[in-house]
């Protein structure tokens, strides 16, 4: 049996085709690099000469595998890979210290009733503002600096009592008025608070409405006299004038914003300014006890005399 088996094996080997060593491939059986031009060499089964054939190329040379990094068992240095995703740039917002930053709310809500501004050091060494709500007034009052006679619309300064040089003169609580109803006076005028308030009301309710927008509106009240210790019209033997009591003021006219002067002396009998001056004269009658103008006498041809004297029969206006 053993001899028979060996004989059969020999016979099978004898009948098998013998492969010539000369036809063995001269190169490694490893895959070759694919040509980047889209041409691939392929060994013919009949001839050892390579023949060329076109094949599609579906990749880019820049996507070829890179050497394995050392950290993963390779020889190439480790490089940070870039993910094939959309890059989103983050914007860093820097907080800057500013006391004014608390004046406006970032939300359409009511601001806290108050706040305290403190500073703290951030990790970036930049100053930031920290706010803390506290109890505070509902509104910030308008500055009353320079206001007198209890009104923010009357500006000037208080004065010491003025003794009279002659009997009947003097003012117990005088004030020096520089502006009324937001309109400056051409010169500071000394008077008492009652007269200052009446002057303010006349400018606000009489002068401004009469002038309106003419020439840009009223820019100045031209004053020629306030407190003055003297007799009426400086006449010897006459009674003490209301000027000597701090209850009178003399107005020579007004100046408009465009620089045009409307004077009592030149404008009273003019067609252009006469109507306006008469309207202002009339509006003073009532608030003031005495209102005198060019129609009263020659002493008042160049100004209006206003005083706060009280008469039983009411205001005297001429």
C-alpha cells in the first residue's frame, strides 16, 4: 500500500505542467503607485511588456495618507489635524469700565430705582463695572444752583439787607436778578422777590407770546434800572419812588436772537415795532401795580416803568 501510494504521487507530479523559472516576475507583487495623470500599467497575461489603459482618477494627491505620528507608533512628528468641518470664529467681547454705561438699559424694562457703581479687577486685568440696585429717588432733580426766590427759572443771588440813605428807602431781603424765564437781563437788577417773580411771569406770559418766533425769539431783556434810593422821577420834594423800596424795574426794550433791538424810544411810534411794544405794555398791566410808558409822560418816553405797588382801585396803567 505504501509503495503504491508513492507511485501514484510520482505519476501525478509527472503529469503536472512545469513552470519555468524564467517566466517569474522581475518586480515585487506589491501594488505600484497609480499614475497621477490617470494612466495605469497592467501586465499582459501573454506578454511581459506592460500595456497602458485609461482609468478614472477619483482622488487628489493632497489627500494621500501621511506618515503615522511618533505618538501612534510611527516616525513622523505629531501634527494637529484640521477637521474637515466649517470653522466658526468666536468673537471676544471686552468689557470697558465706564460710569456712563449704567445710564441706558440693555433691556426694554424699567431701570432699578438706583445703583452703586463699584470697580473690580477681572482676570484679564481689565476694569469692569458692577452694579447693585439700591433705594433712590424716582427722578434726578434739576440743579437749582444760582436760583433765587424759590424758582429755578429766576437766576441771580441773594443780598444782604440794604439800608436806606434817606427815609423811606431800603430793602429788607433784596436779590440781584440776572435772568428770568430763561432770558438774561442786560444788567443785574436789584429788587425784592415779589418784584422778581412778577417780572418772570410777565416775560413768560406776556413778552414771549407777543414776540413768538420773530427774529428767532427773545434773547435778552434790556434793563436800565432796578433799586435806586430816590424820589419819583428824581423830583425834589416828591414821594420816595418804588425803586427806592426794591419794588420797581425799568425796561428800555428787548433784543431778539438775530441781534435786532426793539426799543421803547425808537419803536413805540413806529409801524413795525409799535404794535409789539403796546402788546407787551398791556400784558404787564395787572401783574404789576403800576405800568408807565411813553404815553404817561416825558420821563418815560424811552422805557417802561413796572412796580408792584398795591392800590385800592387796582393797577394804574398809562
